[in-house]
């Protein structure tokens, strides 16, 4: 798509220079259009399902009508989106005219290919999946027919692959498609049947049920299978893409200390923190559903197998990381720039802008741009992943150094067992190490810190990683990565929102 845009820009430039105004307009309009999908057989080829006259009208009048009206509607906008599937996925950005006609264009383009005069039987993974989920292939067909017959008025019946990788039979009204982001419980369409009167009325009149059962005589299972395979492969392609770019030796770019401080302070508001984390979590689960896994025996839920095969992904850390919050603001503002529309950019440097409402608007913007931002071809996103990987490495280094130093300090009186690990349940509970000391087992959390402040018998610890409560922890251990000294507190802070504040009595070991 980028290449076409570049070509358009180039042509626009060249043609402006040569002042061929009409030709220029024609050429540009043509290139910015959504194309017509060619009918892969003759009008009469599917005669045991539909007659030639219906096919002719359906294709030439109805289908081409949707495509024409869609192009007319898009050309009124300054920045026409060329990718039909992208329009469908982001349909909430458009008005009802685009929704109807983009749906009509997309549904029919799929539909023509889902039919064939020379059908073959479905075999392979998809066949197994259907038989397993519906009891048998015939039971699946019966269920599909029932849902089709139950559709009142114009619409479609679909077999979709859901985000949870299960199959689902559903119907949509008018020209809606299960891929549209306005459809609850939608998914990726594998098979669809047009239930509009224009699709069958000349041949079947009021006998819509007969049209529905005859559909099986012409289903192009080869194409359906290709859609299924394509969908399963997208996951593979995406992780290959991100691994390729991460393989390049490029250093991550962090926000400046001032910027980082600003975003830490914004998240000091517990309401902001919870809205930000929860909403970002929802957006990520939606965007990276292929990589999300629920809780397993020893693993907590999260994203797996994205930047490293089988391993817990740093995508799981995105919503609780301040460094990333700051990078997101830059990424979103860049997208707003590209849009060229008068949407207000985000400026959290202005104190009056640091409101819950502005955070909510910011999250809506991340959601709106999620396909553009969270994309291996977006340098800013790749940088975010790099930043998270570096922070993760640093975390491991801090823990290892701390444990080593503590082992020396306790001179064999204490035995340390490391329990942290990306994805381990003990890690998420906040337990980095279990210490056996004097016949007792103590759970400890290890955190890096940068400075302390002592006042009124209290000690404030400035720890760059976000604070929080650690319910299952006995000791909070703070390690200074540069000065290499360690402070051990009992887990009873007065405050733990962002910085930790303890009573002086809670400090039980100070190791230089
Ligand atoms: Mn139709």
C-alpha cells in the first residue's frame, strides 16, 4: 500500500509540473479506487445453485454498485483509504454510507470466490476442526442452514474463526461483515452466504430455504481452506517480521529523564493508573489476540511467542511501564500528524492537560491507531519493544547481582532460591527470591533504586520501576545498580503508590 501511495505522490508531483490537469485528475482518481473483483466463472456456470440472469444482475448491478458508491464516498474525503480490508476492520471511523458500501464490496468480493462450478470436498485441518467442534461435518451444515434460515430480512450467514481460534456460525444484517470492529463477537470470515433477495429471488422466489441448501453444491472449499491457512499464517508472519527487525543491532531510544519523570508523576494518580493499565490491556488483547494465552499451570496469563518463540513476551509488560507511556505519546502524536486532520495532539507537559479525561482521549487514540502503532513495520513500536527488552535484561541483572551480594553478606547462613522468571506465577506475585534464614522461609522482592530521602523518622525510596503492593512478600530489597549497596526493609511501607515510604524501624539491613 505504501508503494502505491508513493507512486501517487510521485505522479502528482510530475503531473503538476507539466500542468496536465485533467489527465492528472483522472489518473489519480483511478489509482485511488477500490478495484472490482473479477468473477472467476461465467454467469451460467453455477446453474445448480443460481441462474445466469441473477448472477449477471448480482455481479454487474448490485456488486459493482457497491464498489462505485464506495469509491464516490471515499473520494469526498481528503485522504482516501485504499485498503478495503483495513476499512472494514476500522469501519467505526466511517459513516453509514461507507459502512454499507464497503461491506457490500468486501462481502461480494469474498462471496464470488467462495463459489465454484467444480467443487471439491473439504479435507485437512479445517475439516477436522469443524467436525470436532460441531460433532460432524453434516451437523455443521445443519447448524449453518438453521442460522441462515433464522436471519430475518437482508443479511449474510457466516462461518468465522474467532479471536480465540474457535469456529462460530453467525449472521450479520445488511452488508455488515464479522470483521467489522462494530460487530460484537465477530471474527475472521471463512465462509459466507448472501441472504439478500437480490441473490436468489428470480430463481427461488419465496423458497429461500431451498437456495440455502443448494449452496452446498457450489462451495469452493479450496478457497475457504486458503482463507483459514492464511489466517493461521498471519501469526507466523508477524512474529517473523518482529524477530527480523529486532535482529538488527540498533540501540533503543528512551525518553529523556525529564520526560520519564513527567509520566511517572501522571501515573501517581491511582485513577489514571488504573484506567491506563486496564484500557491498554484491553487494546493489546484485541490487537495481539493471536499471542495471548490464559493462565496455565505454572504460567500466568499474558502474551507469549511474539518476539521469541514459546517465551513470554515483553508485550505483557507494556501497560505497567512508564518509559513506554512516554513513547506512546510520541507515537500517537506522529499518527495524528500523518492523518493531517485537525485532531488535537497530546501535550501532557501542560499541567491543565493532565486530567483523567485527557488520559481517556489518549487511550481512545491508541485504540484508533492500534493497527498503525502496534506493527513490526512501525519503527516507534519496534523501539518500544527494544526498550522493554533492555529493561527486562536490566531487571534480571539487578536480581542476580543483589542475590550474589546477599549470599556473601549472610556468609552461608542464608540459602537463596530464585523464583522470578518471565511468566512464572511466583514472579507475578512479586516474589523474586525465597530466602531460608535461621529456619525461616522469607519471600522477597528485589527492586532497583536511585536515591533515598530521610525525614521525620521516615525513609523515602526513589525507585524508578513502578511501585505497588506486594501482598505475598516479607522483605522488600532495594539495590543501587551503580553504588551496589542494598537496603532491606520489612514489607510494611507507609506508602507504595509510586515511591516507597517506610518508617525508619522497617530498615533491617543496610549493606554497603
Ligand atoms: Mn448480494
